C-alpha cells in the first residue's frame, strides 16, 4: 500500500498544479506563457529580418563583399569577429567607411536592421539580434 501511495504522489502533485493554473485567473503561472510568446515573436521577427536582409545584401553589398561574403573589393564578412559589435555594423552600413559608400540615405531603418541581422547571423557568424537602438545610434542626426 505504501508503494502505491509513493507512486501516486507525483500524479497528485501534477494534477494539483494544473488545477491551480486553471483556477488562478491572474496567478503567477499566467505570465510565463506570455513571456514564451514574446520570445517566439522575437525569434519569428529575427527570421523575417534575416530573410529581408538576404535579399538586400545580394542587391546592395554582394558586389564588393561577395555573394557568399567571401570578400572582393570589400573585406571578407564570413566568420568575421568584427561583426560581433552590432552598433559598429549599423554604423558602417549607414555612414560607410574610407572606401565603402554610405547607405544611410538609400536604406531605411528596417532595411539597415535587416541587412545587419543577416550578415551577423549568416556565413558562419552567429552574433544575435540587431536592435532599433543600434540603428538610431548610427544615424548622423542622432549623434
Ligand atoms: C563599393 C564597395 C562596397 C560596397 C557596395 C559595400 N561595402 Fe562594405 N566595405 C567595403 C570596404 C572597402 C570596406 C573596408 C572599410 C572601408 O574602407 O570602408 C568595407 C567594410 C565593411 C564592413 C566592416 C568589416 C570589418 O571587418 O570591419 C562591414 C560590416 C560592411 N562593409 C558591410 C557592408 C554591407 C552590409 C554592405 C551593403 C549594404 C556593404 N558593406 C557594401 C566596400 C563595400
């Protein structure tokens, strides 16, 4: 009998938790799924940005950096540790460099974010999301 009780105890505990979750309209169990949804939404948005960025990269950047980021007139972007700094990447895209032209006039914030997200998370790079703040900081007017 004792063994049966030990076996049943976890089941009772689990069904108790489920009952609590259903019973509590605004209990502390409710916010957790909401946070999960925010994370899912962020992941979906990053996937969308990456897709948009891939198209823009082919159009705006591949001529110098190579279709596969292998480099050309511009440096290799494949497995490039410099891309770890999201704000440096958005700054390079918006303001250009010594030889690279600036894209701040021709690309909007969303497009800059998309390209930066794409190159930072493709071609062997895995540096995570780019924020609107990274873009805003690089805009000349915001300095
Ligand atoms: C006309 C050629 C050209 C085009 C087009 C171009 N780049 Fe560049 N890019 C360069 C050169 C050259 C450099 C090296 C720094 C400098 O001289 O500006 C560079 C540097 C960079 C860097 C810094 C790399 C590092 O290791 O620090 C990034 C990031 C970058 N480019 C991204 C882009 C993106 C994204 C686009 C498209 C929106 C783009 N480039 C378009 C030529 C180009």
